[in-house]
C-alpha cells in the first residue's frame, strides 16, 4: 500500500523527539508498504526551519524514510503565530500533496484537529480511506489548560469539529485507553460507530532500546555509584511536569543521604527549580542537564526507581500515552507516577504504583517503600516491567496499525 502520514511535528527524531511516526514508517516499510511522512518545516520548540527560501515544500529521504516538509512559519509560545503555523501546514497539505502518487490510505494525527480535517477531505478527493489518530483531546486539553472556557462559542465550535472528525473518519485510533469512554461521555456513541474506534498507545522500539542500553554509555560518576538508591527522572521541566512535587518529596527524604534524585533533561523552569533547591537546602537532587536520547536506555539501566510526574485533569482521566513511561518500563525498573488516570497501565501490569496527584508526602512515602523493599518483591516489579513492555514494542504496535490501515473488506469514500 501507499501510505501517507500527516503529522505536523513529525520531523526526524534527531531534530525533535517525536519518534512514533518514524517507528511506524520504518516498520511499515519493512512489511513492504510505501510510506511518506508529511510534516511542517518548522521544528517545534526551536527556531529552526527546514525551508529558508520561497519553496512551498521540499522532499527528503532521511534514515531511509521519505519526508515531505511543508513550509510553515516559525513561532514562539502559544500565540497567534503558532495558530497561523497550524494553518500554513494545513493549507499546504491541500496545495502540495497532488504532486505525489495517489495514496491508498491517509493517517492524519491530531496534534491539532486541522490535520484531521485535511486528511478526511483529501481522502475524499483521492478516493482512499482516512484513519485519524487522536494524540490530544481537542478542545478538552485547551479547556483544562485554561486557554479557553467551556460554553464559549469557540469551544462549542471546536467540540462540533471534533464530533465531525469522529463521524467522518473511516477509523479512529486513540493513543489513550479511554477513547471509547470519552465518546460515551460526550454522548456521541449514537452516530460514531464503536467498531471503528481503536486504541494504540505510544511505545518503544525494544531492539533499538536494547542496543543503546548496551552500547551508548554516558560517563557519569553519580550513575556508577553503587552505594546510593538512584531515583531517575528524564524529560522536560515545565509547569505541565509538576516538578515541584518531586523536589518537595526529595526534601522530605533528606534524612536518608543514600537516596539521590537524578534529573536528566531541561526546560524553561530548570533554573527556577535549581534556585528552589538552593533556597530550601534540597541537596539530594542532582540536575544532570539535557542528554541525547540515545543515552537514556543506558542511564535508566543504572537507576533503581523511575519517577513520572505531571498534571492530573479530565484529559489524563482517559489514559496516559507519555513516551517516557515506556522507556521507564523497558529499563526493567519500577515506576512511581503521580498522574491520576482511570486507565492505569502501571497498576494493571504491576510494574509500578500510582499515588495521589499533587502530594509530595505520598511521593516520598512511595519512594521510601521501594528503597526499603525486600529483594523478592522488588524483583517482581522489575520482571513485570520487562515483560509488560513487550506489548508496547513498536514492531508489535505496527502489526495492529497495519490491520487498521489495510482494513480488508472496508470500502473507500
């Protein structure tokens, strides 16, 4: 099949760490399919743009994946330029895709809903199927972050657009387990066929992970110490990551000098967090800075416990699809999460525990429980993590995706 993937941010992982479309494209090609990723030329969370002249698009083959970059303006933050960037990308999907051979199926990912709208309309034009992939619940995410309010005209319009997308798509893939529950809660199940709703969470490429775990070793004396219980955090450091909960939990554990919190990553709050540690004399937290993602498997393999923090809201109630959760599981070490959800993979698979959102005391207590846990119980958590992550290997997830994309017996528009 000739498969088009529409994903606004899906530049090569070396430029922005969104590996899901890359892994799907790679494994689909190994199965004999032809895959093209259509991404915006602007690289998210940077000032880099892959098109610096007047060309509306460029096509490149990178790491054996065919990319088409569509010219979209640069932006900072969440202002009007970012909204215009969404429209740049969407409009170029309509003007530039006709230069390529007709697809058999389009998969459009809702980093923002306009991509899904374009996928549905272009599928009708090219007489092919459109599968939409829901990575964010719009507009619920915007409501929960306070960008818009329930009942506003723009909010009602976005809910109507979301409803239309679910009705018109040939199949809907949610990256969170609670997709069908969300449809029921919104009262849309009467005209959104539940048989066309699927669930494929994020995952990890286990073969690549194991290779990097063995080969990509970051030299760091704090990682190599055997006389400490190392609590690991990897990823961004912003408001959405609830990092102060982690720091406050570390402060409560200061009386245990052999418990150390190692934080790998960065973000706009990093300096504020460092100052908070200085002001509150939190000496058991070490900021290790940003590292290349290839080092993450080797870093996590030398820890004892992984921490996942974030905001709990109505969006997380429907499930979690954070990339780091599957890196953590692949490390074979337990996970403590303070993110509330009604679809808890960590608890279901017994590879970690979830605690009350926003409670530094509960986080500290959970860390302490693993710190003093007997070897047999601890090893069972580790074993569960290593076994459970296999179902989230991208090779396995791609088999599920292929069945949905091929959809034998289902017609086209």
